[in-house]
C-alpha cells in the first residue's frame, strides 16, 4: 500500500491494530482527514505523533474506524430478519446472535427490538463487537441525539415495527437513552475481524457495511471467522451492497433473502 | 486506466439524460457518476439512465471491477470511490458537504488512483460539492469540465467548481459529449506514443 505502509506497519507493531489490509481509497481519505485534525503535514509526521503517544493513537482510531449507522438502516433487511430468520430462531431454546462491527450500537439495539417484539429477547444473548473502545463505550451508553429519532422511527415502521419506537427509549435533556431492558440482553465487547478468532457459536451473525472497508484478502479472513461462528443452518446478514459472490465462502452458503443479503450456512 | 467521473445535484438529472444517450460507441472510457439523491429511497437513477443508454448502467457492488463501456452510478446513501486496482469501492463514512454520495470523495479517489487519466465533470447543483474534488483532479494532471453556470438550472455547484478549478472547460450540456470524445482520442494517441 505504498506510502501508507510505514504508518500502518508501525501502528500494527506498536498497538496491534491491523489496518494493513483495509481498502485503500477510503482509508486514504480518512487519514487525510486525520492529518488536518492533527495539523500534520505528512504521514510520517502523523506516525511520529501517534506511535509515542497512546492518547493520540486513541484519537486517531476515531478517524480510522468509526462508522455511524442508523437504527433499522435498510428497512428491507430488518423486515427479512423478521420474516425469514426469526421463524428459524424460534426453534431454539436459547439464542446467541452476533453483531460484528457494531460501532456505536444502533444495529445491535435494532436487533434487540426485533427479538423483543417477536418474543425472543428473554432467551437471547446478543454479542456486539467492535475494535474501537470509544465506540463501544458509546454503544454501551445507548444515548443518541434526539434529532436522529425521526429517521430511526421512519425506518422502524418501514421495517415492520409492531409498536412505536418511542416505547424503547427515554428522552433526556441531552439525548434519548435506550431502555435498560434492551441493554441487558447485549454484551458489548472488543473483537477484531482482522486479528481475532471465533469466541462463540451463534445462530445469526450480522456484519453490515464492515467488509466494504477491507481488501479482498481481509474480507476472506473476516468471512471465515463469521462462517466458523455460525451453527449449521445459521444466518449471515451483510450490507445491501456486499455479497458472498466471488468469495471462497460462496459455496458454503445459500442466499435466502437476496434483496436483503441474508445468507444461510449449509 | 482512463476514467470519467461526473457529479451533480439539483438539475443535473436533465443534463445526464442529455449526455448519456449521446455517448458514441467509440467512447468506451468507464464513467462513474455521483448524483445527490434522497438517501431514504431505493434509487431508480441507474434504471432511468439505463433506459436511455446504449451501454450497461449499474449500481456497483463493493469491489466490482471497473470495465470499459460501462456507467457506474453511486448507490443512494453510499459514497462511491475508485481503487488503484480498477475496482469500485463503497463506504458509509459520514456524509461530506451534507451529501452521501459525495462528489468530492469520488473525485479525490479518482485523482489519487489515476491522476492524469481522469476527466471530472461537474453539472448543475445547489451547493459546492465537487469543487474541491475537481481542483484535486486538475492538480493531479487530469482534465476538468464544468457545465456552464449561466445555462445550468442551479448555478451554485458549477460556479463553485469554476472558482476552485479555474482551468476548467466551461461547456454547454450539448458540448460535453463531443469534448469527452475528443479528449479520449487525444489521450489514446498520447498513450500509444
């Protein structure tokens, strides 16, 4: 990856965060934004800054990793989770599901709400993982800007929501907080699809708009981890522009909700 | 790889609907389009352009290879970028200039990846997205085209583009395709020599 390589190598050696196989164009863009923030003129200067200063690195991580999603982004996906995946999840006495690359938690809470409305939340454990500790803290807090909820509510309705999204949060002075009841079903924790391995067997893994940031080689690795975590007949949900086609994992899955990019492991 | 990138917002659809059907078969340079559309609805832009085109028009999947003679349209609510390995890349990074897709992001990535082989085109629009990206394309040795602000339904975007990229060719919609075709021939000759 030419001029980015020294910085990425140094970060990996020093902090064990591996961005060496990230897709180049968007990573380059994010690093350019970081250069402005740190008032650095060059990548070597940025490297010198963060390698000797863990606080500065934590700051950089914010630029390199944070994805912001919406609750019920792509309603067609959430509708398919309800209609295609939930009937299968019902057959299990206890459930484990994994939201990989959960960022600030919007999709993990969306999943908790679907499971709640389908009467499955009491027997479910949701693992929501990310590599960015600051994102995980925000996800755990579950407080979102009030202005975002109009959009969230529209999505929720289009996704087949059974109640009102307002039933699931409490508006406070500086934002709306997701209910404790939903939070209790979610374990937020640190996990890297680039460097870690499987930690549990799950019936559903949702990993949306994460693989687009990886190059092909890292996509294969990440998909391998996700596939290994899935039980037989377990489901894998991807982003609407992500596909298993052209990957070595394709033969191990059937596409069961093509528009929603939901696959079932054979 | 030779590449044409086109950006626009309000009023740009009409320009695209004039440009796309006029593209001659000999002009096989791949075209990537970032048009500001509502992020909340599945876009019909690719279908619409496809009906007026004599070449394939698609919303690319992540990592879809960029092929000659094809038009790629940024999916709603995703940024579209290009990679050096001649593939499309998508991102859900925060909107830039309140826009996702962002024209600047597409143009910057094209300039980074393919420098002088890039032609950037800014069409009608009501904000200044695309202006910085167009300047970046010029700085990387590429070619800049702007729809004439005086004839554009919304002049803010092309005006900002001309201010940032003063060397841009300011053209009426009807002049854009012949310009692109000539440029493709000149580039081909240059590369051949």
